[in-house]
C-alpha cells in the first residue's frame, strides 16, 4: 500500500511538517545534569494529595539541578474539564512553594516550548501521526463500540488477553481501497499504532525509583488518535515529553501497565527515551487492610482538605518529605532549623512499593512543626487561614494582635516547646478562655478537694494574688497555701504517704486552673494569669465562688 497516500487520505487538512516543528523546539541549553521535569495534570479542578508527590519530586529534581520545572495541562478529555482548574491548581501548589518556571498559567502560558495546553497541540500530534502512517506504523480502525465489545466477550470466554492484537486486529489488514470506501461512507475511525512487539519476548528499562523493570513486549495496537483527532494520553506523552525536552518523567505507578507501549512509541518515533520515575501509590489503612487513598471515599485525599482544616503547609510538606525520601527524618533530626530545600532530594531514597499515609503521623509532625514556629510566624499564618475559615478567631486575633501573640507565646521558644496545636482549626478552642465572650465557667473541680477547701483556696487566693510576683514567688504562695490546708507541698510526698494528706499541691492549683480557665487542662497558669491581668483573674475567681 502507498502509505503516503494513506496519510493524506486520513488527515488531508493536517499540513504541519515535522522539520518545522522541530526547528521551533530547540534543544534546551542547560548545564550538564540539569533535569527538566513537568507536572501534567488533567484540569478537573480536583487536586489529589497524591498530586503533591510527583509535584514535589519534579520540582526538587529540577530546581536542585538548575533545570526546568514546567506545567502541562492534559485537557484532552473535555468532559472532565472544569473552569478555573489551572488557577486552583497553581494556588494550591503555591502554598507549598511549588512554583513552575514555565508552562500553563490561568491567563495563557509562559515559555518557549508550548502550547502547554494539549488541546492546542492537535496539529502537532497529527504531524507525528502522519509520519507513523507513512512509515506503515499506524493505521485507521473503523471498528464500532459494539464490535469491540463482542471481541472482548470472546476473549473473556476463551481466557485470552484483552485488546486489539493479532487475529483480533480486524482493521490492521484493510486495503487502501477498503479504507477509502469507509471514509467515503463517512465512517469514523481511530488511529491505531501498529505494534511489532512479541509478547514472548521480554524488554526492559531502568526506572530511577523502581530499578530495572522487565516486561513482555506489547503486541496490542493501542489507539493513538481518537475519532475526533485528539490524542490518547500515550501518544501525547511521547510527542510532548520529547518536544518539550523532559529528561525525567515523574508520574504515578498506575502508568506502569502501559509503559511497554510508551517504550515502543518512543522507539518508533525515533525519540530518545526519557528517564522514568514511577511513584508508588498513596495507600491508607482501612480496617487493617491497605487500600488506595480514594477521591470518593476519603476527604483527606483532597489537597484542599489540608488547607481547610488549617494544616500549615510547612507541616504537610515535612510529612510528604518523610514519605518521599527515607533519609529525610534522619536529616531533619540533625538539621532542626534548616530550610526544607536544603535537604538533598534523591530518587534512590524513594519508596519502591506503596506509601502508607498515616493521619496520626501527620498530626504529630504538625504539632512539632508548629511548636518550632515563633509566635509571630504562627500568628501570621493562622490569621491568613482564619480569614477564610474561622471568622471568630479572625475577629479576636485582629482586634488585639498583642494579646494573640502573648497567648501563642506561652511555652514557646525553649528547649522543649509545648505541642498543643496540630492545626489552625484548634487554635480558637485553645485560646477561647482568654476571651470573656468565649470563656466557659468550669464545673469539674478535683474530687478530693472538699467544697469548703475549694472555697478557702479561692478566697485565700483573692488575698494572695500579687501581679508583680515572679514565677517562683507565685508558686511558693501556692505551696504555702497547700500546706496550710493539709495538702502535700510536693506530689512525691503525697505519693509516699497519701494517708497523711488531703491531696497535693497539684490539686490546689487545679482548683485555681478550673476557676480561672474553666478547664482542667491548660498551659502554664502563671503565664495565663499574667496575660489575663489581675482584674480578670480576680473576677473569675469571685465568679467561681
Ligand atoms: N495526565 C496524567 C495524569 O494526571 C499525567 C501523567 C503523567 O505525568 O505523565 O495522571
């Protein structure tokens, strides 16, 4: 058959030629070892937590090596497209400091390797498709959905592999005349790759995460262009990553099953093969069994969840890094205050099998990260979040910044900072008792303190309290009061001889804590009283009496 004629018959309107395309996409001038990576999401408006993994990996590899990280929008499936998705994506990633050097932007795009929206690249794909047709490596397939369904059923019944191959590839041997006739009749077609693979033979590539991957050669004639001329992921991947100069294709391991086809495509098109990095899927434990983190079932699968819940992006990033690189935690212990970007990210420290997502671990990491922030840092970050998600906290914090900062300063800055807060949506409750409008009178006093003693403690305290006392003086007064009432001045003493005392100094200060804060749990009472000020402390104690 005259394949040149076939190419013209199938795509007469496509006139772009490959030499012109390749002239435009010049080889990138980068220093030796610089990686060019990309994020290639579909614009569905949903950003999965899992997207953060290739995003962080791609960003780190590119920027650590002086390379380029770009954004390509895979908008070939118009049905799934959501308006404003690119903006949502960029905003979400920006919170994690993931910034692109080139690619799609909400207003258009920047960079010289575009268009970065796949739908605008239709003519480019067609040019390469025609090249493969001319070389006899692609052919039109007119099989109807129904016919393909019947084929599938037959394969199922005969326990044969699924797909369009060998004797099932009905259209692979159509003559030029038959094809011409079908087109005259207005029949629609998809363009299929003519595979020359033999599944009895094995092929392999080296994946930078998974190591050597061996697989059977692909013999399925997969679709390259759909009936509307739009490419499938596979074909677009080969053409785009080649033209855009991607050196490292970082993507989810769900693409491993079609990797043999991608390898064939690169070879057939005579493109140099990029390095592949297939990232393990994000799993969670559900009733003891591991399963994929699901967009439908798990709210925490969405990246927006973390922002809405008030997770600091620093915390999420620390946690993601612990999942991505097995030596990150160790590095962090040795480099407590270092910027996360000082960590040397490396592909050989990445997990080969599934990454297990553990919310408790994230909360733990997060408490730690927040405990290391200065009060000012935490204030600024929390207020940004509160503006969108907690109007009450926002009001309180903006009305009196100094007060907010002094509350957040309690127990911060020392060797062992307090770890009360894991996410910003806990701050309002944590601070509530400092504000009269959200203070709730305490009811639960320690059981071993009689009501007479409680009254005596509170009444005496009204007399004792002196705002100018140092912490030691303040505590000494509580100890003295405890002894006077028959409570042990030290917990240890009480534990040794409980029969000698009514309780210990902790019970006495608990009475004060419940009266002043309304709670049994709070940070340091001395600090709290200082912040509340004499009048409020005395008012609350009087109220409790
Ligand atoms: N659009 C594909 C996805 O969202 C991109 C995969 C890739 O990075 O190649 O899964």
